[in-house]
């Protein structure tokens, strides 16, 4: 059964509050506000009691699936469990009662946390300096490319092309366009990495840089990264590291050492802060020495007199966000880094990679594995065989997984894999959970053979059945109307 | 599924040339891979396109893809019906689902495109 809208629960005259009677002189609103600012009639808000509201939203929340409910293997999203200690720390009165305009000497603890988080992320990324300002991954990309743009402009070079591989996250070409650059796509080779010939052809004196995720969206580490970095640098470009897949490399490999000049981290992926509806996110950007002069301001610094917010960056690209980034998220990531420690963070990546490889091998017998090599933290299967043999599409597999109680993996991405299923188990899942998920995926593969129509009609156990996505996109019906 | 009178690109666009005017759309294979198309973004009439340049965007329930011009030329018409009825690209990719018309800048470029047999072979090789 579907839940009615809150407007449909409305009953004339019902109230969720009762205010005490007025004990100051009454003044008509018409005397206080100019006529053009007044509504001719009151807004049509739902008239409901407090318990109506609580039950309505509790029922809706129970329909949701989150990482606190069960396994959530959404590829390239790193839906790892968010330790509750992070929330405890972020709710300490000294943090939640801060005001952004407080004098620096009264917020030394917060500034120290920002400074230390900058240093930790710089160490993890192998870079020289970090800005905590960007509010999410794509905002980090925007910041990073603006830094690259400022770098070339400062040197008087007119470079307006950014190279992006065909396996890239969609945000990469979108960011390129947002920054006023042009996208030049390079192909992947048969091992799933950047095709070096294609890269050589793409490089010229108009190239400002290259955006790369490593491991990439196939979950594969590009072993040619040093060659790629040399080629781009020789052509006068810089390298941008999309940190979406950094959960594979903590304490093992550093983007800075691979040759990247600018890196973003997703604290809401790699560093266990809530992701999606539980956000907000945070996408700090780290840079090598060459880009330090252009970093956004302010940056937390440690001086003899204590911690300060420095605005002394003459060539700064300016501010990327109001105040100091999503500070509460930074607190949670700081708590995570401190509770894991360097060895613990390395173990995170080792377990994430182990879990992914275990699941990949368990499923490879039942689904196609287009790139058959060890994966990192995620892997990509193809439903191409199921489609050819039984007419069952990846979408049907994903919908059927809902009936088995799991959030489906990312589907139809990366674009270079037909009927793609992109699975990222993360390190926080036990062998039992992985086996339960594998059992569901295997059962679905068998259903595809024995009863394909069953899959095509899935899901059956959700509040709604299969939705018509095309109709919803072509004729969106988003607003409630009384009639 | 791949008419013999059309020319094709490796990016799965087709082009039909009549009296120096090229009509461009996407192939049956492309619409099938994309799935239900829900939005098509097309250029302005009068825009000058280079061969291989992006002239628009096609969005399906699965993905968003750039559209690439098979030849150089100036846009003389766009299929405005697609803005309200993008499903025409799925239903009739070589007819009602056409996207733009171009005044050809260089007829010689046509020779660089694939014919139906070559395009079909490419699809088979890609598996």
C-alpha cells in the first residue's frame, strides 16, 4: 500500500500546536507589511496533528533502504557503514555551538582540527596542501579544475582542453564544461586502462590537463599511471585525481606519488561520513606545490601564536563555499582517521579489495566478467549473456534484488560495459553478508533461465511494483494539486 | 535495420544526403542500446558544426550521451517534434526520429563515413 501525501491527510481545522493567548498588544499584519508583500489568501498548508506528521514520516522512513538496514553495494559510491562514534564526536557541545564569526582565539580546537585534517589528508594523498572548502565530490572537481585554469592563466598559456577517459564518472566531463574547458575523450584499452596511443594522439599544446580516477570505474588500477603522468606533464598539462575510488588505496598508494597535481577526497565515501540523504558531503581538494598559490581561502594554519585562518594567498581562486566548508563533516572524518590510525586505514583498503575480489569470483560463474583480472575495491559484471540467452536485462536483475532485501548495485555504468552491474561491497561487510548477497545474485541468475518473466515483473515485495521510468521522465508529475 | 542508402559513423549516427542537404539521426543500434529516450537537446538553426563536433545530447532512462556530427556544415533545420516526443527516436530512428539537417560544407567528407555493410560488420565485431 502506498502512503498518502501529507496534503491528503489534511483535515480542515486540525492543528498540531496550541499557542498561548496573546499577551502583548495586537497589531494587524497589514499595518506592518506593505500591501504587495501580503498574500491575498493564506497558503494551503496541510492541516494535521503532530502524531499524523510523526507517523507519516516514520512510515516513509521505514520504506527507505540505508546502510543501517542492510548491504548497499552501490558501485563507486562507497556506501560503507558510518561508525556512530563519529556522530557522538560531531555532536560535542564545543563543536555544535560554534558560530562561524567567533573570534579565532575562542575556536582554537576547531581550527586545530581543520589544520590537522588538512595535514592528514595531505599525507594520505601525497600532496603538499589541502583545502577543506568544497562541499562534495563534484564541487571538489570544480575547485580542482579552477586551480588548473588559474595555473595556466598565470603562466599566460591558453589551454582549453581537458582529457577524460571513456570510463570516467559523468561528473568529470560535466565539470570540464562547467569550467569553460572542452572535453577530449580517450579510449580504454583491452585491459580497461587508458589507451596510451589514444592518449598520445589527444595530447597537444591546447591541453590543460587530464582527469582520471585510479582505480577507475571498472575497479581496475591503471598500472601505466606513471607513463600517463609523464606524457601529460611533457605536453604541459596537469593531472587531476578523482578521489571517488580512494577507498582502494589508503596507506597503499598515493595520488601525489603517482604524478597527480590535484586530488579530491570524498569524506562521505572514503572517510565514513554519511552519504546521500544523511549528508551533507565534503570534498576536500589537495594540491602539489605548483598549485598551492591558487588555493581557495581561508586555509587553517598553525603559527607561533596558535591556529589561524589565513587569507594570505594573493593568487587565490577565491572562496568556494561560505565560511569553512561543511565543518561537521570534517569533524566526523577526523574522528574516523584518528580512530583507524595509519595501519587501520591501510587495513580498510585491504579488506575492501579482498571483499570485492571474493564477491567477483563468486559471481563470475553466473554473470559475464568483461575484464577478468584482480579488481580493487569494486568490480563490473555484465548482464550481456542473460540478455542474449533469456531476454533478461540488468535492470530486471536490479529490480529483483529489491525482493531479496538488498539495494541493487550501480547499473548501466560505466558506459563502456554492456548491461553493466558495478558492485562495491566495501570493507565493513562480513563474509556472511557477502555470501547472502552472492546467494541472491545466483538465485536471480537461475530465475533468469527458468522463469525470465518473473524477473521482468519485479519487484513484488515493495510498496510499488515496476515503475514506468520512461513515462516518469517524459511526463514528470511532481506537484500535488488539490483538484 | 541499417538502410543501404545511408552513411554511418562509429559513434552510431547516420546521415542521408539529398541535394546537398544532410539529414542526421542515430541508428537503430544506438536507440536500442540507450533504451527509452526521454529527452533530446538539439542545436540552434544556423549553428556551424565541424565533423565530429558535439551537436546535442540524447538522454534515456539509462544514460546521457553526446551526439556527434558526422560531417561539417551549417544547421538548416532541427526536428522540433523530438522536444515533445523524444520516443520517436526509439520508434522510427531513420524517419520521424531524424534530428538535424545540415547544409554540407564538404561533400568529400562523406567518403570517410561507413556504408551499411561496414557499419554492420563493425557492430558484429563489437559483439
